[in-house]
C-alpha cells in the first residue's frame, strides 16, 4: 500500500511520476487563452470536467501523515503556486447502482486511476511549458471547496459536490501551478434548495453519518472543519462503516436524486425541473420512479 521514502502517492502525498520540464516559460497568451489551452489539453487527456480557481490557504492541510513515524510530517507545497486546476472524472453509474459492493468500490478505484492519469498528463504538459505543477488527489488540500470555487458543482447535504453533468458520481483531483490562468466562477443550479427538502442521503446512510437538518457550524469530531457553516457529515462514523463492510459504501451517491444519466433527454428535463420552483414535483417524480434503488451485483454481470 505504501511506496518507498514514506510516501503514498495520491492519498498521503502528491503524485510524483513526473520529469523535469523546460527551463524557460512558453507564453500562453492572456489568462483566458491560457485557461482555454489547458482545459483543451485536459479534455484531450480524458478529463470529464475541468475548472480553475485561485489558491486558497484555508483549504491546505497544515500537515501530512507519515506512515513511518505514525504521526505528522510537513506539508511542503511550494510557495507561489497560486492557481488550482480542478479535474473531475465521472464514475461508472452502472457500478454505483450496486452500492455498497465490491463493484461500486471498483467504480471508485477506476475513477481515482483515471484521475491520476489525467493529473499526471496535464501536470507534465505544464512543466514542459516551463511552469511548475504539483498534481494532487486526496493529499495536500481539500478538493471539495476547490471544485465548487472552480464552478464544477454545488455542495450537497452529504458533504460531496453535485455536478450538473454527473450528479454526485464523480471524483476530483487538482493541480497546483504558477501558470497565469483565468478563473471560473461558482455555479448555482438548485442543489441547495433541493437538499433543503430532500433527505435521501441522510435516510439512506446506514451509519447515520449524514444529519438531516440545516447547515451548522457544529463539529462531530476533530475530523471536521472549524468555523465553516455547512452541512457536515460525521466522517469518522462513515469510515467506520467502511471498515465493517470491508469496502467503499457510496450509498449516498447512489440515492442522491441528482445522480442520473444526463445523456438522456428525460433526465435533462428533470434537472431543469429540479432547479425551478417545481422542485418538490421533481423530488416526487424521482421517488415515484424508484431511481436510486440498489441493483444486485449478480444482475450487473452478463449471463454465462
């Protein structure tokens, strides 16, 4: 599970499979032109979503975890990396339908793997252009606030980002860089209003880690942020359930009304309804059609 030199790439430490880049920086044009170039390259590398935000020190971890020492080690993110490119990778929706299961865990693992490939590719591209780039997954800093700031989605009651393209079924990574890039803006498409009347995730959570109430500054334990008013899950209770079932959970992803196949016209129509004053009707339709029900794992496999 752990690499040499007290590292675990992507989970405790930034991805490190990179080569040195050019000594001189290539002129990327205006920040808007540079952002368009980077997004184009990221999509070509396989990114499903790309957004850009300004670096915010509030979301950087004060320290990382050292496996060898069994305690903290420095979080040595270099100074001057004031731009953050956020990459989103959709997870296989048919696998998520089986959550919790080994199959839905595979969806998570493949999402991380695809994310790592794109992050490394884009980071190396930036380095080849003469800019510094540090690709990061679950390490170094929080991904959720950066994804929101980069305009990729809204914050949901289950503590995850809900996107208009894939709902909650998406994994995020980020690249810290000094390339001059234009920033995206946060978006709003009715998630907060829907979460205020929906309790699918809190009702479906087997560990009762997702409270069904308004946003608050309350902390469940030391794993929660201080001084941020939001819907806050009990991450320690959530992860304890993972250890009991020996797999990822992802039930909150499966049951979220926004987790849909938006290549289908009817689901795009539902999304517009959910963002309107008729959102209670949208929620009623979601529950009436039974979307989000668990699919048995043996139903996923083709007949022998």
